[in-house]
C-alpha cells in the first residue's frame, strides 16, 4: 500500500484506505526519499504530520507494527521507538547513524535473541538462539543522546525492550564485521514497552526460506531463520481477531 492511500493525498476516493482496517503494519526496507536529511526522516515526517492519531490508536489497540531496516529508521524518527515515555515521543529519542566503516554493509549477520518474552515478533524463537539474518544498510548504528545514553540503555534492558544483538558464531558480543555498524551494545533490534512495535536493521524476509541462506547446500531443508519473526506475529494477530 502506498503512503498516499493512508493520508488521502493525490488518490481517488476508492483508493483511500484507513489504517484501522488492518491488523498488522509493516514498514519495509528501502531508501525512502533517498535517505536525505537522515535515513527515514522525511517519510517519518510525512507519516507523523497526517497519521499521528491513527498511528497512536493503532499501537494503543495492541496491533503489531514492524519496521525492517529503513522501516526501523522510520519508526525511530516518528518516535514510535524506543518510546521511553508514552506511545510516540514528540522528538526522536535515538538515531540510526552512519556505519563505523563509513560505507554500505551487505553481509550475513548473526543475531542472538536476548528478549525475555515481551516482543510479540519473537515468540517462536527459542531464548538465546543465534539466527543468521543478513544486513544491508549504510546507516544502522543505533545511538542515543550522549547525556541520556546510559540511562536509556539501562531502561531498555530493564523493560525487556532489547530484542536482538549482533554476535559472533560463539554467541558472544563482537566488533566488526560481526557487528556491521558499531551500534550501542551491539543492538540490532528493539521493541516498545508493550512489545507490539518492533524494529530491526537486518532483513528477516531475506531468509524466509532455507535455500536463501548462504550455506543452504549444507542443510537445504527446513525454513529460513527469518520466518519465525513473521510466524510469531501472525500467531499474535490471529489470537486478537
């Protein structure tokens, strides 16, 4: 669905859609508005200027919101993540900055689930499981305001809002290339306090099937590591219907 269908701009009456008619909102990866200003900033401003009330109502109702890569950047820019005080902050409380390498990083990345159960997108993923989910971004370094960084990181941990961290094959926190961007505490994905808004930089849709894994010939059968993210949220949404 195009954003204009939700905002009602430049579309006919029969093309217009209402966010409340849907059960899941997914903001996919890409380069909305060319990543000008900051990645996701322009798209987020367009959403927030016309859909703030709808977005807040959608989240308050418990419906799930997923942001992948550019979608994660948009959720941060709208204030829907990390949402430390309320559903949507007035100004961004974090930013996804340029990778430490200074370049676009497209590589397989290993993510360890550290969420203790709050996030509705990971219920089918066992605790501490290491999943191979590829990254492809130039601005994926999760950062927080310097004066509030330690407090925010502490609250994120206490609130069970940290979902995935970049790790090495042994499951330990490691620097580049295992963490492709230099994110604070190797964080790859976070959720809001209620667990129904989730953003991550790596792309679970790219490993929905096992044959899209880089080592698929060694073990060609079964589902890809990213599939559990989508199955988890479908489980959650179907119970709410």
